[in-house]
C-alpha cells in the first residue's frame, strides 16, 4: 500500500468498514476482458480470514465467467465525504474501503447455503434467525470468497 498511514489493520476496524458497506464489487476476467458486478453480501471474519457470501440467479454471464475462472478481486467502499479547499487540486475525498483477492467456491449443500444466506440477511437487518424454504434455496446460486488476502484503507 503506497500510503501506509491510511491502512486499516485492526480486525475491529475492518469489521466496522465492512458493516458500513452495502455493496461489494466482484471483478473477474471474461476471455481476457475485465468484468465487474456490484452485489449485496454477507460476511464473517474468523481470525484473519474473511469469508464473503453472495447469492444470485442460477444462470447468467457472471456464473459463466466464474465457472471458467473462479479467481476474483473484490472491492467495497463507504463513508464518502468531499473535502473542500481553496484550490481545486487540494480537494480530496474521505472514504473507507476494503480490497482483496480470492477464489469463488460454490455452495451446494442446503444447510451451508442457508447459513450463507443468513449471513447476508443479518448484514441488512436487525434479525438474528431466518428461515429459508428448501424450494427457495434450491432456486438460487450461493457462493463464497474465503480469503486472508485483503486490506483496509481510510482517509
């Protein structure tokens, strides 16, 4: 990281940034061409390992690409605020972000899918327990990115 003074290393601070972000962008490569999609997500942190959870339809470009090459880069950002100045070139921007790399793994087991979906729901609601019908869970794709290759940054 070029500006090490902006690096966020404490797990509690990284968790706070992730809690504040509503969208995680997943970048992948489609036949040599970058492709990026914004997605809602859930997560858990165990030690220094971050696991991100996502769900989507059972078919589509994203899945075609990930089945060919599951290596991805992800990014999320939040807490945006313009910093003004007298001179245009001295303007800046406050933000918090997480960027990392990982490999997508599809989750096929019904119970594991339900756990992943619970993490997604928990992120966006104040509820702790959720029920997902087997039919609803079987109608979607659920995948995870488990990584310790991620960094946090804030300004």
